[in-house]
C-alpha cells in the first residue's frame, strides 16, 4: 500500500524521535557510570525527547532526506561529555561512544518485538499501523547504528577507534574531528555513504528480524 506523505510522517515520527534522542541519552548514562556527571547536571540523562530534540537535526533533516529518497539522516542535540572526568579517559571513551549505537540496536530489537506481538494478536484496525511503525523503527535504528559506527570523528565509531588505537594513531585520527561532518556530507552527496554502511545496516536488520523469527 502506497502511503501518503502525512501517513509516512505519522509512521516514522515516533521511531525517528526516539531513535535519535535515546541514542544521546545513552551516551550521558554511560558517561555517568564511568565518572562524568556533566550530562546528569544538565538534565540530559532523560527519556524525554524534548530534552534532546534539535528542530533541524531531529525533525527537518530526517524529513527532507527521507522525502528525497536518500539515507534517513539526522541528529539530536549532542549530550555533553567531559572525557577528562572519566576514570580511565581513553579506555572508558569506548563504552561511552558505543552506548549510542548499542541503544539503537536495542531499539531495533524492541520494534521487531512489536511486529512479532502484532503477528500473534488478533487482527484489528491498529495492526497495520503498528506493523508499519515497527518496520520503520527497525530500519531507522539499524541505519543510525551503522552510520554512527563509521570510524570518522565525531561519530561514535571515530571515538571508538580513538579509544582502541595506539596513542599516536589515536591522536592523528582525533585531529580529523573538526572536518568529520564535512567528510560525512561529502559521502552523502557522492552516494558513497550507502555503500559504506550498507553491509553493517543489513547485518543489524537481518539479525534483528532473525531473533524474532520474522
């Protein structure tokens, strides 16, 4: 069934908002566990999307990229993390960075569970909208997890790489951070981004559906 624009927005709105905002909240929670209270003091360790929404990055950009037929792309207000406050800054950076994509994978599993439950329940007028929303949630979270695992600072994958590499290599990679978003934009416009994240996205999506026998 071909959805109208309004129907697409209704289906994607909740999965997109929570995929992006819970990703950021997970960073703040992980940072707190490893010794940095910056996000907690600013009230950013919260499941309330209003604390994380960036009107452009969380709403406008995902809408425009989806309508343009490209990779669904967006961001929330970054959760502030003072890596110097972490008990073991270089090692703990791995867990703080990995928390974001990890949250997206967990959310993909949640939305797959929604689909499974709908399959098991009697058919109602809510069945198809929930199925569509569940499918959107799996797709969005798989894309965001794969995107954020790219080893390009300031993406989470870049920070994970910095935490794992020897100090000299880590320093050189970290110096790329001011140019990271320009690199990402270039990958989007050249069409290379889909090629780079496609295998990881597919693996996450297939794993998610496999877990629930879908």
